[in-house]
């Protein structure tokens, strides 16, 4: 077999299944989300140790506002606590934070916290942790197209340059947990030629071992980009 092994530079994950994880254990959904944050913490460390260039995590979608207010505020609280608790670790370990999505529509205290974290990690050049917050791909593409149009012609390259992900390495691998096989408005543009990896594992049970498994399978995939 004359196949060249290419390593993934940019992996994105739809972290799904917190609710079902909790339900199986007769626990409140919020506990599932809490355990989901633990899985994030461990995975970010692993991604950094593996030397991944970018890890993009879908944390809150433009559609997740449809959930009961109590759940939305639990998720926002967890986000806040995660950034507060782990910012020092990002700074000390050369992790750069980036946010995609319309995060400025979140509450003012969260926006301030995020912007402080963005500034304080801006010169780091290790792994970029990209958190998708109030993110919807359709919203992102519409915003990018409007900006491209204001500057001139709407071409794919002009739109791409205005996407929230501009400047990140191309998306190599898209993972979704919990057995659902759909994109749920995540990275629709960027996934054009990404490889996909789906697992039944619920997000709180996802470990660095699962990421390694996905990356190993990625290396066996032949990417043709429409050519031959
Ligand atoms: C993913 O878990 C977390 C977010 C979408 C914020 P879910 O809350 O969607 O869990 P399920 O899909 O109900 O199991
Ligand atoms: C996608 O999961 C959004 C995040 C993981 C943040 P959802 O649970 O919201 O997706 P659907 O509703 O099952 O498509
Ligand atoms: Mg879900």
C-alpha cells in the first residue's frame, strides 16, 4: 500500500450526549453538563500534549437558546467557571483561546471574561482552543457574506476570509459523539472536505483514547478533494 500518512492539524468536535449520560444515571441534566466540562478539560490537555494545532469544540449553538432557561443558565455558569478555572493553565501552557460564533450576544460578564482570556492568550502559539459559542454555521456564513459583499465580490475565497475561523488550519477531522449522525449547523462551510468520525460514546465518557482512535483512523483515510 503506497499511502501517505497525513496527520490532522485541526480537529473539531460536536460534544453531544450530556443529557442522555445523566438520564441513564437518573441524575439531573446539569450533572451531565458538569461531567462534560471535565471531559473537555482532560481532552484539551491531551490535544496540547499531542501537539494538535487547533481543537474546535461546539459548546453552545444558536439553536440551543430553545432549551429551558434553567438549562441555558446552567450551561453559561459552567462556561464561566471553566474559563475562570483554566485560564491560568492556558497561559502557562501556550494555549491560545479563540471564540467562534456571535459571543458578543452573551451576557456582559461572560463577554468581558472571554475577551480578557482572548487578550491574555493572544500571543500563545501552541494549540489553539477554539470554542464555538452562540455559534451557528448559517449565521456565520451570512455574516461573512455580508462583509465580503461590502468589500466587493462575493466569491468563495472572499467569504472564507470573513468566516469566524479565518486563519485557522483547514478542518481535517470532524467528530460527533452520542450516536447522532448530523452536523446540527456546525462548520458547514469548513466541513466541505473534512473527514467525519462518529461514535456512540456519550460526551462525558469521551477520553483522549477516543481522540487517538479517531486520529489513527483519520491517517488511513484517502482524501481526494474531488481529484483522482
Ligand atoms: C450536549 O449535550 C451539550 C450541549 C448541546 C450544550 P446535550 O445536552 O445535547 O445532551 P443530549 O443530546 O440531550 O443527550
Ligand atoms: C449540537 O448538539 C450542539 C452542541 C453540541 C453545542 P444538539 O444536542 O444541540 O444538537 P441536536 O439538537 O441534537 O441536533
Ligand atoms: Mg444533544
